C-alpha cells in the first residue's frame, strides 16, 4: 500500500529523501518506497479550494486531481502553467498514479514512470522538475 511508504515530518527530518512535497504549513511528505523507477510525490492539506480554481475546475475531488496533475508535471517535465491542462487530461502511457489520504486531511499522489517507456514530453534533462531515483 502506498501510504505505508510515505512519511510526514519536518524538512530537516526528511532531507535525505529525494521524492518530497512541501505542505503549506511547513511540513514535508516524503516517499520512502522503491527507488527502481522515477518517482514524483505531491501533497496538499485538504482545505477550501481557492475561488478562481473552484470556478474553473469545480471542488469535487479537486485536491486529488491537483496532486495527480502535479505528479504528471514533475515526471514529464511539463511546467506549472501546464497544470491547467493536466487537471482534465489523461496522464498518458507510461505514467502510473496512486492517490491516498493520510491522517490530518493530507491528500498525496504518487506518480511513477514505467520502466518500459516514457510519456510524451518526458525530458530527463529537466531534473529539477522530477525525481529520478
């Protein structure tokens, strides 16, 4: 189960993990699982969806969709501006996503690239946008 491979703590406590996401309250969520494929993690504390985003994307399952879009962006090298497109798009071949809820209302998505292929737009030179473990 993916949630068993996630830890929540401070930036200092989880500094050794490369696949991490910073929450708005200063905590960090880190993926501690397998390192055999590229992995991205994104987490958000469930809260009221900002009005502009709610008007555009609705509120039902917003944080799940948002974290999944962030993972796809990190794994494929797409920029933050592409998140708008990713909120509705299928991630495409080669991307596997899991979304879990942790205690305290934390929504976490974990994205991986399959060994056999990479989605279109995947650019390994964009190391700052994804995590290759």
